[in-house]
C-alpha cells in the first residue's frame, strides 16, 4: 500500500497530470466544435404531416425521433421494410402516442416514387413538410456507369421527381416546406450540362459531389419558380456525420476489425453523431420564423453561402430542363 501511495505521489508531482488535463481539454474542445449548433427552438408542429426519406437509420431516423417529440405525424419513407418497422418500434418507445406510418420507397426507382406518391394522395389531403434525406455513395465494386446512375438518381433525380409529384399536396398546406439534405461535398461538384449524361467517368466521391451540387442548385431554382406560393425550399448541410452508412457502403472501414479499431477514434473525434447532424433539418422543419425563408443553404442553423454556381440562373435553368427530360416530367410553371 505504501508503494502505491509513493508511486501516486510521484505521479501527482510530475508533469503528467497537466499533460492529461491538456489532452482532455483539447479533445473536449474538438468535440464541442465538431458537434455544431443544436436546434434550441421550442416550437412544435402538432398534427403536421412530415415525409422523411431514408428514415430507417442515421440522420433520417434521428430527425424522425426529434419531430415525433414535437408532435409531427410521420411518414417514414424507406427502401427496406424490415428496417423501417424497427425504426417505427423505436420511435413508438420514445413517444407511444405518435402518429406514424412506414411506406416503401426506393428513390432511385422512378416507378417506386410514382407508386409511393399515389398512396400518399389516396391517404392524405395535404403534406406539410417533405425532407429529402435519402442519400448514397455507391459501392466501388460497381461499374462507373452504375455508380453514376444509382448515385445521381438516389441523391438528385429521385428527390427532383418526388418533390414535383407532391407539390399539389404541399400547396394545400398553410406553409409547405421542402428540405433537401445537401452536403459540404457540393462545393467540389462539377456538373455536365452539355448532353444527356449528367456525370461522365466519375469516381464514387465525384458522383456524390455532383449529385449534391445538383440538389442544391435545384433547391434555389424551385424557390424562385414558386416564390409566389406558400411553399418554401431550402437545402441543408448536416456536416460530416458518422453511422450514416456512407462509410460502410463505400470504404473498407467496416471490413476489417483492425482497420476499424485504428480508424474509429478519429471518426469519433472529428465526425458528428447522427443526432447532431439532424439539428439544422429539425430547425428548418419547425421554426415559425422561417415560414417565408426560401432558396437558402443552411448549416448549423444559420444561412450560409453555397458554391458560386448555385447562384447561376442559366446553369440552374439548364439543369432543370435536363432533369425534367430525365424523369419524363412535363412542367407548366405558371408561378
């Protein structure tokens, strides 16, 4: 016992306590900074109908939980029914009187989108909030053309079509809101608007960046087209978020125990949790002061400047017309 006390005294009289305190302080500061801003609005959206795509896990699931606590009537639009039901049960455990439905939707398949919208039209008189959250970084094992097609359809063309088909129901809301989940990666995107192919010979990360850039441009363009309506359109950067499936689908982080063991501390330190990542989405869905705010790019519950091309009216119009052709949608924008 005396030896232990002696060793402890030596330790306390050394520099180690200061070094350990400094390390803990630095780690805490990094985690505080990375976490970003929390939605502090006390607003509720009781009875409002909210559709969230990709809501069985990650950011979408955390968004659903937060909005359930605030009284929303939730529609979980998911690709995997089994995972959707698990999400359903978890949310019910948090708020047992929540009104919630699980609907199958694969946003990379236009037929699935049209079937989903038909169900919504049959069952609901309006939609108050549409959150286009579902996103993907395609597996490297696929061919370049498959990567581009699946990524662009899931992250952009699918939300493009879904939004347009739900516009009649959104217009019936007192304040319809469309929230498109973009990404910081959109700053690195480069769109091909010269022919019928959106992105050529892109890597998975390039295709992801291009799709998120297209989604951000589309958001601002829709805000302009529908500026005289009661619908707002805004995009949001959730930040770098772990446990979203992107790392598991694209990288080799989850394939090796030793790789995961070595990389995980850094992921934990520098990436947000899904709950931290959903805060700005929740803010956009519930905050009454935003009822007329449209065409903006949000990050950490604040309006930020997107990539310069997002403000290019000619590029936006070209992308819009090309997208309409891609999804076989005839639009008469008399707004």
